[in-house]
């Protein structure tokens, strides 16, 4: 599968479109569009590439990763997939907006389909495997494409850093364990696409990430 990256304005969130170039099916991961300009950027990419959106997938349900859910769900009529342990966060998106001073109109998230560790999400002929990586939030997941050698990790792991654990549901020791047991077990060449910042690889983070030594 191929992956397209969008960086949107709310906390510099990385939103990903993962798509199968043969069937033109796609999933939008962590929709972070906060205004009409950003919504149009997403729409133009989907239309230009003749893609059919089949899923909205949230690695977790902090506001920056889910603020665009309602727009995409309304426009494309597709399910929202996330882990059940993040349902309380999804039900408090409006409260999160108030906490972070987000003035734009937002909506709480209604999860259509709960993700579990080991689930396989089919996107055309491609597959994403769900890895449960709690610690940044209790329902945080990563999405692993073994065939194409990449993993979308949300805010679990960053280049040279890890996700914050001082928000509700965060747990530092749990996050470190999740990273070591689930992500560091992947091949070293696996490309890591994080919720913020540049891409990295599992091998580079094993060697250089100070939080994992």
C-alpha cells in the first residue's frame, strides 16, 4: 500500500491516507482537519486520486487526532474505528476542546467498530494489523503494514522521543513496555509514521532514542 501524509494546524497533527493503488480503496488515519481549507485539501487528494474511503481509523482519541472525524463520516458515510478503552476520550472531545482552548466547533466521537489487538483491517488488497500500545492513552493502537514495511503509531513513539503520559489515561511505565514489546519487536527497517513530526525507523529508535535505553 501507499501512504500520503498531511500536516494540519491543530498541534501539527500528522494525518495519513493509506491506500491500495490497485483497488483505490483507502483509509484515513487520525483526521486532524480543523477548518474548511484543511477539509478541502483532504477532499482534493481523495478526488484527484479517484480513491474510495472505506474507513476512518483513530490511533487514539485525543482531540487533534479525531477533530476531523465528523466531517469525513458525514461526507463519506464510513465507519469510525478505534479501541474501546479510548471511548471515554471520544465522548469528551468537546471537553477536550475547552481544555486546550480550541474555539472551532467540534463533535464528540461515536465509535462504529471497536479495534482489538491482532485485528486485521483490509484496505482493498492491503492489510493493517492492529497493535495495542497503551500508555499515551489506554486505547492507543498502532497500525502495521507488514508487506510494505511501515507502522503508523499515533503518539506512542516519535523520532528520538515518546508520547506524553501526563494526560488522562497516560502511564509512563506502561508506554515504555508497549513500545518495547510491540514496536521494537518489528523489523529494524520498518518505517515509523508518528502522530507529529518526521518519520523514523524502528532500527534508528532502537539505537538512538534516549527513552528506550
